[in-house]
């Protein structure tokens, strides 16, 4: 795609997936773009397995990124396993399971080096009638016609612009990890590797599925097997303990994987054998470095105004159950550049339209993820505490709704 000339200058805060989608799409439409990313290391080492949607692939294709069999691992069969390892329910749902880095790498590779400044964070910004001036962590200043916050759930831009819009902990965490296919014993491999496996202890949800392995390798024998295990965790007692390292220092509501105490890892692996099917527990036992993330809801009341816009997780954070985080970031970025194209020279007008469209979509995504996540949040608790609209807890509902195609979710599809 050949860019046109002279659309204006954009600054993107955040060089993760949402920021890279926005930057590359803006460049392709003729904008001058600079991305400021606070991290100085390679972001490709972060992230884990992800579900994909056709809408994500469509945006990648628009940028000229080839979507072929190397994009992920195709999975057709979903199966729910009981505590004794027997099959409870199965369902055919074709889906491609990929990895965060597999999407990140081509986006980062296509962005010119001159457009990307790592190790540089936003400190402040001032909006004027004809420009936005930003102050950066290295003491420098820059200015632009359009400022985009794509700096994630803990967005600095959002905290400056909308300090009341804060993530809300939903009462459970997700234990995650990837084991290497080559480490699976043959019998276990035959049962798990071709399949998307579910374990549904009361008030918990374990998902396990194949993903690209090290170096985004999708060759049989070189793939990974990814785990996402949702468990209720008290915010005031259990979570601080999990987030405390061997010295006793609590790192807040998250902790770097290498700092998780060995006894915590031993405990969660022991629990896996107590509450999950033996096949899943055995595979989880073979995972070298499990880690966890607290799960949040985030809704912004405004995501664009004047010359400033938010997208991706900086604007809305939905629980991972519908697998739409990366797809939503891509769709946000695409809608933003489309509105800018539709109102040439009128950034404020374009952003006003973007705000209405993507705020409505983001709210619907959060509502949908709450509905699905109710299985973890409310299952097993007294019925008088349950929300009026709660997904029925039968395994067939969980298997059908987790990561369902966006085109089959009426309230989302009609807004795309």
C-alpha cells in the first residue's frame, strides 16, 4: 500500500500491538508518525498464546501482512474433561490459535526505525487549538496534530486525561504458561495436542490449547501448549501474598514471573492435580514458568476529543474470555484512520465520530466478557448475589462462548 502525502503528524504513545497497528495504518494513509514506547527491551519476549478472529486477519492483510498456515495452529475440536479425565462434552469450533509475538513481530518489522523511540515515556501533554505538545521522560518535547494513547491498561495518557477511569479488579486471576510440545509424553500428546481442552471446576475455568512454539514455529513437534486458568483470588489477602517475592516485598497486583516464589509454583501445580483432569494437570506440571495476571474491567467515558484519542486497552479492557483484546485494538486503529480519511483536515470532527463508534463497541465487548466471565465470578456463590443476566453454567455454554467468532455475536457484529 503506497502512502499519500501530507495528512499531518501523529504521535502514538505505546509501541505494543495497538500502537503498532495505529502507526502502520497512519503511515500507509500518508501521516508522519512517531511512536514512543516506555520499555527499552524487545516486546516480542512478552505475551503468550492468543485466540484469533477473522477481523484481526483482515486488518493485517490491509497492511500487506501475509496470513498463511504459519500464523498459528488450527484447532477444530473443543473438549471438556471431568476430574477423572473422562469426556464431559465436546464441540466442533474451527479456530486458529496463535501467539502474541506472532502478531507483534511483523507489525514491528514494517515500522521504519525512524518512527520508533524505545525507552521514552510520556510525562505530560498540552492541547492547543492547532496542535498537541508532549513532554517526554528524557526531557525532550515534541508536537503533533494528533495524539494517540495506545499504552495499555495502565495508560499514562489516560491517567492524565481521565484520572477517574481506572481498572477494576474483578475478583479472579489467570494463571498462564506454555509448555513445549517436545516435552509431552506420547500418550498425553495424543490426547491433548490436537485439541482445545477445558477443565471446569466449580467457580474456575481452565483453557488449554496448542500455539506456535519458540520462534513462532508451527511445525509438529515444535509447537507449544498454552494454559489459561482462571481462579477466584481475594484482592486483600491472597493476591498480595502471590505478588510478594522471596524477600517479602509485595509488587502490587502483579509480579514478574521470575520473582514468583518457588513455593507458590509448587502449590499451584499441586492444586492442579487436585481439581483438574489428570491429562491437563500433568501437562501443567510440565510447564517450566507458570505466571499469573489479575483480571480487570476498564471502561472509559470518553475515548477521543479534540486532538487526543485512546485505543485498545488504553480505552477499554475486556476480560480475556471472548479473545477479542488484540482484535479490538486492530479494529480501533482501523476505525480511527478511516474516520480521519472521511473528514480530511478535521481531526476533531473525525475523533468525535470515532469516540461514539468505538466507545459503543468497547462497552459491548466489556459487557459480553462480563457475561462469559460470570462463570468464574459467580458460579458456586449464593444465587441472590448473581447478576440478572448471567451465562448459564453448563459446559456446552462455556465451550460455545469462549473465543466465539465475532461475526456470530450479534451485538458486536452489527457494530463492526
